[in-house]
C-alpha cells in the first residue's frame, strides 16, 4: 500500500522558476526521504529529514516537514532542465520494522 | 567506488517462464532490498535480505523468491511469469549498521517484459 502520496502528480515549469512538490502520509514516521528518478533509471537519494526536524537544506533543495499535518514539501529553487525527473517521497514508518514505503511520485518537467 | 549494479538491463520472457535477476550492492553495503516499479507508479517493496536471510517481505506471492550470497550480492527469482509481472525491478543496497532507515542506493534496474 502507498503510505506517502505526492501532489501534484505532474508539474511543468519554466527554467529558472521554483518547483514545489508535496507529500502527505498516514502514520507516524521516524524520517522522511526524497528521491529523484530520471526516466527509466534508478532512484537517487536527495535528502532525509528526521521527525524532530522541521526544515532542511541541501544546495538548491529545501525540505520541510510538518508532523502535525503529516506532510512534507520539497522545494527546488532556480530550476534547470536537468531537474526534469520524477520525485518520490519515502516514509520510514515508526511502528515495527517496516521497509521504506514510496509514494507514486511527482513528474517534474522543466522547460528551457 | 562501484555503485549498485544490476543485470541484465532488459529481459523479455513469455508467460509461464521463470526469470532470475541479479544485483551487486554498493561496495561496503551488506543489505539488499528489491522493489518492483510498474509504469507510472512508485516502487513497491518485494523483500529485503541481510546476512543471507530474508528479513522483511512485502505483499508479493511466493512466486517471488530471492537469495543473498556470502559476498552480499543477491538474486531475485520469479516463477510462472504473468503479464502483470512486467515492470522495472530495482535493487537497492544499504548498510545495516547505519540503521534500518539509512538511505537506499539504487541500481538502474532490470526492465522485464512478459509477453
């Protein structure tokens, strides 16, 4: 079953604009991770935010986490054509020894 | 530093056949997880291997089985293939000592087509 759900399903922006993707989840988590997947390739880990953190930065990436709303957002600033990919959130559920559960992803297209 | 490698990259099989996919984890990693990703969907967890044993399993039938070797490499076997098994099969490795929740390193996958 899908624990995380990304929103929107697809996003198209111009190069240089900011892109924001959201992730909602259902149960308490230890951490939440964001991954990127270029077409037909494997996933690449971008950033991990722990349940006791509210915001984290990595280069042009900014991730926020609101555990009260069970939601997270990924902001990519000054987007580039090379950012075109699918972005997935993955939740590490707190209860039990469960594997990372991925959402269905947001397909981002950055138009040059 | 070699990353996660998977073979083959593409595979075409007929319904009812059996398939074996292979994965070598990133150097220094000891845990291998397998995911199935249908077109347009997120990866679905199949199972995870550590110390040559299946430690966790997702909601997949017994037709899906695996193995981990002493060098940490792993195989995914699927018997009695169905059309619905067509997908990208992703292998991901991690280091258990960093915690079960450490980030996963993925290979580029094996694209399986069942006709």
